[in-house]
């Protein structure tokens, strides 16, 4: 069996799967050939290119079976906690309870892409006045109303305040049609005033102690609500254990990212890395399995790096990617244009940083929530991106704007200006719609131009 | 001459600024059409207009205004970004708003203001209360409609004339800056006990707005006022890219059960005839 890394199509995965099975592949309960997900309507899979490893197969199968996992948890009597917008904090609290499982309804923003607009989610959102001028996360509203893609949560927890307006407006619309989000406030993270007691947050941002105390108070409210819904007291010990597991997950992901970004030959494609990063936010509804999926990926990537194996023949342009994309195909496109990922900032770096274990669990979680790049200034976010891009030897930065997102227009400009002035790197800003086929050639041309710019700079 | 503080949000109490001996200047923004794609024309206009003031207060009431504080061409030490919580039903949110008022106070002291004595603040609050209550506009004649939504820029004031010329009258000005965004009347006992707490209570707990979570204050206010003034149609004004008000469109149609049209502001001049026609059509239908 040829185990050299390669990117293959869904069709090619059928033969590859047979080879892996013949070679003794052992899969978890959600395993199986990738093409079976087409029967669920996941038609975008036909347009993507995949890493050919068993580890990547497990990653994809894990991602694409979340819905059934959630329904299974409901049948088993677990409480389903829908957490919205905070991207990483509340799930740690929920998973600290033995009878709770958390997921992000926000994740429905990829449904129009994965299912190639064959669902009625967007039409329902339209009918409720949430039209295409909003961020693609509006699909979440349709998914709730249609009762599709996930079970109705026992508790819905939504952060507002220093969040994007789209999301806040959509969540309010959700409330108006009968859902009752538990609103909690995440304040805009500000720089401490001179002489004001301050804390250095995970990731390096600073915040006033008073803001950490405020967020801690908000998280205490969530803790009480979770305890009530789950009929179990959520103790500090339980939270501390939950944080330890979260740090284990994050530690594995950190190592994976470091290897992928810095190996001389790229050991894992951009698309699989994006999916892997997403798991860290809420464990794709199974914390234990997330660890197993990461372990497989790490083993594969370590082996490839040790054997000096990788994808993409010529020395690809090292691109730092900012913001998640609505269309997964865009990640493939970067590599087809001659680039590779050397760093990412998908809006949730606070879900990747190590959570402090030397302070009380609630203080630690409050610090983590405040470290969210979205709740601070665009300047702070841009500074962190600059630091990471410099550390990872990026040759260019690609900022993918999210269509309709209220934060992208100004934030993108701030990030671009700082990168150009601090790092003097070429920056490409482009908007990627949930299905980018119609504008695919334009996106491709612009990515090619970015890669050419990198090559010209190398030649100078 | 005392320092002038520019602001736009109704959650910035002019009383608090004036009690510090500074001038409160609510900016009537103008321009902003040349905003970058996706950037709010109002936030852009406000940042432009505020850039020649001594100091400026932005608020976190919307994403774009929060971020525009970083883009304002003014010495950063003279820019204050005030955290106004979106949630309002918890003691913690109220405490945060009050703490932000105190922080704004320290900012103003650094600019040359003087921290006010309680009595001094109460006096300014009474003056503002009287001014607000005496400013009621009498409207008669024409089909009564409500103008609801975002603050209007100077050049958007023609919308009121447009309604009048079409045979209507704006019997409820629920745009930001109109009576919708006035705090409830201050309570004498509250002012005697702790005027800053009373100021915070009336501003934070009674002003309805689209960004608040939940937004029940806004829905209750509109249902009450629309019934009281026998409003027959609503003109929802919002700026391009404003999600908070845009999301209210279908919601208001459902809850108020009267015709609602939406007007996008901050576009190009050639949009004006289209806006005029939409308003004339609404009034024509209602007549």
C-alpha cells in the first residue's frame, strides 16, 4: 500500500478506503467510507480534495457525524447545551458536567456550503427578515426553525456585548420566534488605565482586573443555570478537571499546528488543519473522541515530518490565513495556486491558548473569555497576527472577509495596515461566499497573484 | 472656553458631562457616504465630524461604532470608548454601566473637568429634565406615521419634509435622538439619595434600543406609542450595513401589524428619488 501523502478526490477515496481496510484499518463506530455522507446531502464533498491518510478519514467522519452524535446523546438522557458566539469558553463548563454535551448552533453557518444550498435554512432566514445582507451564520436561524441539523437544546446560552452585530441580531430574532437564549455579557476588552490593576490574559493581551471580575460574575450566572438544567452542582473541582482536559486538547493542537506550519515539507493540507482547529472549540460534541482524533493526526504528521514526506512539490508560498472561510473549497484553492498555510487566526485563538491552572477555575475561564480576539480592539488582534506571522516566517497574509459580517470591513483594514507597516508583507483581502464557484476564477486569480508576489520577493 | 465633548449615543448622559464643567455636544453627523464597502456610513460620518472636537466619546452599542473608535483621527488620549452593556436585566450589567460612567468621569477630569458634588449633579439633572419635558412637539394634520430607527444625519432631516409633502406627519419620532432615547423622568428621592445612581438607572434601564438584549424595552415602547398616537404606518430608517435595525423590519411588521417600510440611508444621492417615492407610496396607501 502506498502511504505517501497526497490530496485525493472523493472518488479516489473509495479505492483508498478499500486499500486501508485491506491493510487492517480499525475505525471507531462513526467510521466508514467518506462518500456515504453524500446520502446526507453533503454534496460539497464532491468538490473538495482530501488528505489521503486514515487520520484524515477519521477527522472527516468525526466532523460529519456530529448530528447523529447529538441525537444519540439526547436519547441517552444527556442535556444538550447550545452555546452561541463565545467560541470556546462555555463548552468547557458544560463538558465539566457528566450529563451535559455542548455544541455550537453557529456551526450551521457551514450548512449552505456543505449541502450546497439544498436545504431550506436560508429561505427560512429570509422569510424572517434575516436576508443575505447578514453573515452566513443566518443559516443557524433557519436550522432552528426547521428543526434540522441538531436537536433542540435544553439550554441555549448566547454571549452578547462585544460581539458582531449580525450574530446579536440573529440571536434576538431567534428569541422572537419562541427560543429563550440565556444572554450573558462579554464586555469590550479595553487596555487598563495607568495604575489600574491589570491581568495578562492567555495569549498575551492585558485587561483590567475589574473586567475579569465582571466576566467571572457572568460566568457564575451560567454556572448556576447549567447546574439547574443538569440537576448537578457544577463545582470548582469539576471545572478544574474540565480545564485540564481542555488544556490537553489544546496542547495537542498546538503541537499539530507547530508541525504543520514549520515543517520543511507541508505534512497536512490546509483544509484538514482548519477542521482540526474547529474541533477545539466544542470538541465536536465528543471530548474523548476529539483527543483520539488529534492523537491519530499527530502520529501521522510526526511520521511524515520524520520521514521528510509532505504534500505540494515545489517550495510553496508561506501564507498566513486570517478569518474562517464560508466555503471550505477556498482552502484547497490556496494550495492549487501554489501556497501553503504557515499560520492561522480563525477568530478563536483564545480557544487554542493554554488556560491558566494556577488561579481559580472561574477566574481562568473569565480570563480566557476576555482573551477572545473579537472582543478587543482590531489593533490588538492585528498585533497578535503580526507577531504570529513574524514568528512563523509568513511570506504573505490572506484576509478572507466573511460576507455581510459587521466586523470585517473595518477590522480587515486595520489588520492590513498593520501588517503592511510592521512586516512589509503582501496582503490579500478577499470575500469568500458560502458557495464560491461563481467567483472561483476571480478568487483563484487573486490568490495566484499573491503567490506570484511572494515569488518575486524571493527572487529579489 | 471649556472643553467640548462630542458624542452621539443616547447612553452618554449630557448631564454627567456638564456637571463636570465641560460642554456636551451631541454631534449631528453629516456625510459618510464615501465609507468603505461594509463600513457604516453613520459611524464614518460621526468619526469625521468628531475629529475636530476636543474629545470624543464612542460607545460599544454597535460593532461598527466600537471599531470606529480606533479609526478616529484624534489624539487617542482624547478618545473614550464607553462600554454600554447589551444586557440590561442583571445587577452586574447595571453595575458595569455605572462603573463606566465613573470611568468617563475620570477621563473628563484628566481633560480639565472637575468631579461634581452630588448636589451639583442633581441640579444639572433637573435642568435637563425640565428642558426635555418642555420640548414636546405638537403635530396635527396629515396621516400619522412613526419614524423609527437610527440617528439621522443633518442631510437626512429632509425625510420629515418628505412625509409632510406626501400628506403625512411624523407623529412619533422614534429615531435615535428623538424622545424614544430620552431617559425617564428623574426621581427626586433618587436624586437626593445618590444622583449618579439615579442618572444611571434612568439612562440604562429605560431607554429602548435595538441593540439591547433582550430587546423587549423597544418592542413595548413601540407598541405602546403606536397605539397611543394611532400611528398608521412606520418608516424604519437604517444605515447601509446596519444589522441591528435591519433585523427589526419583519419583526415590527409582525408585532405592530401596520405597514412598515425600510429606508436605507447613507447610499448615493441618486437613491433619494427612490426613497421619496417609497415614502409617498406609503402615505398614499394609508390615506
